[in-house]
């Protein structure tokens, strides 16, 4: 969804994100502005250098962080809106293989 929830460090900027507990908490509170949001001072993560990251901060979780990555900003590109299903691994491999075979036949025919 497109939201201004995660604007700490990037004020007044809308971001496309995946829904999570921070976004749900903010929406349940009526989408208050910065300075009036629930849990605004909560530290959601710390990196290996000891740097802290806070709820509503526009920072994505990284492998070197500990804490609550689900509550952090989870940016999502526009392509996320195109997801129509979540197939099993076997189904995904089968689909990819069919696409490969189809494209390979086209290329082979063009090459003669």
C-alpha cells in the first residue's frame, strides 16, 4: 500500500510498503502525524555496530540487525501489486520450465 506512515528520516514522502504491525497500529490510531503516533519511540532493531532503528523510520530490515524486523518499514515495489497467486515450489518450477520451453522453441525457429 502507498502510505506516509514510515516518514521518520524522510518527512512528507509516501512509500509503497507491505502491511505490518506498525502500519496496522498507526491506522488503528487514526493515522496521526509524526510526534503523535503510537509507539513512536520504540526501537525496532539494532545493527551489529549498536546503531538503533525506530518504529516509523524509513529503514528496511537487514541481515546484520536484531530485533523485530516485521515492525520495520517493508518497502515493496509496484510489481507486488501484480502478484495473483503464490504457487508451491513444484508448480513454480513447472511454470518456469514451460515458459523456457516455449521461448526456446521460438528462438530455435528464428535461428532456422
